[in-house]
């Protein structure tokens, strides 16, 4: 390797490190102050770099937020894909695995997950963060394929729509994480996260796997079978 190539690679490494430092600082500031309270000067101070250097890498805080979203979603989708496409495990294991990926991400970096779930949606550019939309829709389509394959194998009820199953699963996971990042859940320790992850997976699976009828459904069917009519409802006042 020539001396010129060595210097070029070293310079490139420094550039990447500075960019990562700025992005990490942006996550911290977005999580602490929110999108509207965040200023580029705050990010520069958090990163320990000159104010103008942030603008060298990102034209404004919208681009900073979009880059944070792209990094976060790409990592999540990659980890989820490895679970969804694992042919050696059952559908139930895959659902639990996907929930585990999401809650492990929160355990490892709660501030980054908070930014992804809350601040992207709150920002004026939130509805136009294409990378987030594409990643989220891509994750749902990937999960829909997982459910379609499971349906063909008899692991998913035949009357269910795989795409809707995927949307419901991700909706449940997103709202579960929202309860933590928004402060609705006072206990956010490892045991609370484990309970939440299990509850979401169990609640979802009871509705989609064959033979997993709920107690309310069983009761309704038994009452209808014995009476020959629909269950009575209370009179309107």
C-alpha cells in the first residue's frame, strides 16, 4: 500500500468517526429535548465539535433525523429478517423472536428507540422521511411473507390475511414500545421489558395460531349452540 493510499484511508476513517459521533450526539439531543427543542448548536456541543462541522455533514436537523431513522430501521430490519427467514424454527418462535429483537433494541439503546418512535413522527418532515416509511413497509411485507409461508404449512389459521397479520404484529410491538418510551410504564427495568415482550407475543399468537380460540369465543359458541340463537344483549336505554 502506498503512503498516499494510507493517508487517504486514515482520513476517510476520521471522517466516518466524526459523522458517527455527530449522529450519536443527535440521538442524545433529540431524545432529551425533542425535535422542536433541538438545535444544531446543541448537537455540536454534545458531540464536542465545532458548530460548522455539523453542517459539513448534514444540511439541517431534518437530515440529521432522517439519517438517524435510516440507521435505526435498517439495523432492525436486518435483525428481523434473520429471524423471519430462519427455516429451522416454528412460526411461534419467529413471532417471539421478532418481539425479542424489538425489545432488545430498546434495552440496549432506549434513547435511539424513543427518537425513532416519537420524534420522527413529531417532526414536520416526519411524514416525508422516506427511509423510515420504506423500512417500516418493507418489514411488514417481509413479515407478511413469513405468515404466508406459515399458512401454507398449516401453522397459521387459513381464514387470516398474512398482510393484516404482519400489520397487527408490528402495530402491537410499536404500541408496546411507545408505552415505555413515553413514560406510561413506570417500571422500565429488564424484568418489565421481558414481561412486556412475552405479553405482546402471547396475545398475538392466541389469535392467529390454529386451535387458539379465546375463552370469550368459546363461551359465545357454546351459548349459541345450546340456545340455537345468538347470545342476548342488554336492552338499550
